């Protein structure tokens, strides 16, 4: 999640940050895919990855800025907040880049993000991740099991590369929540897509040789 640029008055222009954030992630995936298909956009992908990694906080969190969250109740007083499913999509883009080109910085960044998500955003009693990291404006910390499928695959990739038993155990706990809670919380086609669009990647990673 990338911060919007400031204006001439030094204030953050946040009104369209959520859309810009999605566009940046989709641009990364598109640049990688196009390059693999023979239309070279590697330089664009490299710039986007550098920017994404630069914006990760020391605790592993990525934040966004939007008018959805007033400055006064955000986690830094400046409107910063995290939508956890967006972190999942962000990691999906980084994983695609890493698989295509290789980048030693990406796995540590993902591991830090997984640790932050697991220790601060996972709700064991509900077997789901919180929707966001703040109760503020129009977002909240309520569990959102229908979004698990967008967050979960990164655990599979990290376990595939490291063989780390703790990561595997966490991934299996998320898997349990996916099956017992997430699947039963699908009220619409949109929620179905959110749960299943990329979730199968997890199983592909942990079963890969």
C-alpha cells in the first residue's frame, strides 16, 4: 500500500489513495505478466517493487491512506491504516515478481508481513483476519473470513521456500478457518471471488517438491 504524494501545502492528498494503491499492485502484476509474454516492462516492475519494499514499516506492516479513515483516529494520527486483504494482494504481486525474476529482498519482507498479520490481525476465536487494523471511519477490526483467500497464499509461499514449521502451523490454522468459517460466509459472487480467487495457490506451494 503506497502513500499518496503530498500537495504544495504539504498535506497528503488521500481522496483517491485506495484506488491508486490497487492500481499500483495491478500495474506490478501486469508488468511482470507482460514481460514474461515477451513485451518487456521489467523496468516498470523493478521500480514498483523497489517502492513497495521501501514503504514497508520495520514491524512488517504496509499502510495506506484514504479519506475512509480520518487522521484523528488512524494508527499514526495522519490517516494511515491497513486493510489486511490489500496486504494479501500486495504480497501476491511480490510473489509473482519473485517467481519470475528472483529478488532476495522479497522473502524477508513477506516473512515480516506474515509475522505482523499473525500476531496483530489474526482473531483465533473467529478463525479469521480482521478486516482492518483500526476501528475508524468506515473501516473496522471485525473478522472478515470471506477475505481469507486473498491473504492466506503467502503462508504457503514462505513455507515452500523456508520449510519453517511455525509458518506451516499457522498456515494450517488459517486453512481450518478458511474451510469452517470462510466457506460458510459467502453471500454473493463478490465474496466467492474474494475467498477463492487466489487461495488455491497455498495448496500448490505447500505440495510443491
